[in-house]
C-alpha cells in the first residue's frame, strides 16, 4: 500500500482496518512499517510484527523491504508535522515524513 493511504487512515482513526490478522490486536509500538526497496513516494509500504532479532532488511516473496519506524512513531510524526504547520494535505505529509525518516536513517 502507499504511504499516503496509511497516513489518511491514521488521520481518520481507521488504521486498524488496514491491519490484518494478528496485527489488528498488536500494540502500535510492535508493528513496524517497512518500505519496498527504498524510501520514496512511489514505494509500497507494508506492516510487519516486530520480533526479537528482526533485521532492518527483510525479504518477502523475493521483494526486499527496509524497516522505517514503528506505527506508534509514524502516528507521532503525523501529529508532530500537523501541529507545526496546521493544515497539510496527505501528499505533503508523505514528503515531510519520508524526508524525516530518510535523514534519520542516514
């Protein structure tokens, strides 16, 4: 799924509808957001349950995913950027969050 869809679901408090199976009953701190290949606005994003020893890169169905942050951290970033700048569209939030995560991971 795309990051703007995830952000929209977080902002409208419907994120649990995107979480399938065991993730729907998992604390947001233990749900990790991973990006396909590299962090960009066109990348696909996926949630994985955090497990002990889980690497920063994981491979699923021949596709590599890079760990970005927990769902809890993502919710915080969304709230943070919205509080700083007031009304922002989801597209602008995507860019701000990707920039923040990219700078944090470098």
